[in-house]
């Protein structure tokens, strides 16, 4: 499919955006937006209860290499519990930031 083109699959048309097809771009041939279950979800919103999150969360990460665990252990509050494993306990907001740092940002190119 060429960039900006249209892919036809059964009863759906999807417009390409960039390199992939976004869910927001998926439209049915009859003009309705795919995912019409959203209307049902909105009607049920009063019956859906939020998930409760504990005050303290624990995350253990097993890295591919020991030097990655050694680097992660330099972050305050992080404990090295094995040659390639670190453990951290934190409140949900802090854990979100630590996850970003320890999982997504701490990478080495092979």
C-alpha cells in the first residue's frame, strides 16, 4: 500500500497514516466508525468501578546483563537482589517514573 493510500479489508476501509494504520482511521464502508461498542460502554459507565491501586507497589526487573542491573542499582531506593535483578518499592506515581527510567530508558545497544 502506498503512503496516504486506502486499504480495503472485508467491510472496512482504513486510511494509512505514516507507517501504520491507526485505530482512529478505521471506518466501516457504510460510514459508521468501527468500534461502535463505545456507545454501549458510555451507557454502562455508571456500573464500571475504578481499579483500586495499593499505596505501595513492588517491581522486580531481571535485566539481560549484570552491568545493566549494576547501573539500575545506582538509582536511590533500588535494591540489587541478584546478579541481573533489581527490586524497588514505591508509591504509584514514583513507580511510574522509575519504570520509565529503569525499563525504557536504561538500555544498551548490543
